[in-house]
């Protein structure tokens, strides 16, 4: 009987310690998410500034925005937030494809890059449809 009581107290103490460490880990995790979001946003801003001065191209800005929006989508706390960020990804992929089509019309054409851009648009739209479907189910 006494050993059961001691075991119960030990278990309660262990659960309390575990709960507080999980909360601490969660706070640390949330802080890391905020810091990463801030850094990705700074990268986008820096590349946009460099593009404006001719020191970066559209592809660099596209990649940075894609990284930011994917991160935000993947870490969003709600399906609505995930959907909003996926819409931004689709918009960026569509804009990139439009730029490549313009280049192709001017004779500056890379067929492999065009295929990759088309694939990225399709992939982004498929995920957007999946997210829309999951939001409607809620």
C-alpha cells in the first residue's frame, strides 16, 4: 500500500515535470517559428531591394517568397491560414510562368525551365485544391 502511494506520488511528480518541460519546449518552438518567419521576410525584402538595383533577379525573389510562403503554410495553426498561404504560392508560380512565357516569346527560351515552371503551377494548384477541400469538410 505504501509503495503504491509512493509510486503514485512519483508518477504525479514526473507528469508535472514533463508537462512543464513540454510547455517550455512549446514556447521555445513558437519563438523559433517567429524568428524564422522574420528572417525569411528579411531575405525577401533584401532580395527585392537588390532586384530594384539590378543586383538580384526575379528568380531569386521568387525562390525567397516561395520559401517564406511554404514555411508559413506548413506552420500555420489553421486550415484557413494554410489555404491563404497556398494561394500566395499559386500566385507566385503563375507569375513566374508568365515571365517565362514572355521570355519565350522574345526568343530567350529554356524548354526545361518552362516545363519546371508548368509543373510548379500544377503542383501548387493541386495542393490548393486539397486544402480547399479540407477547409470545406470542417
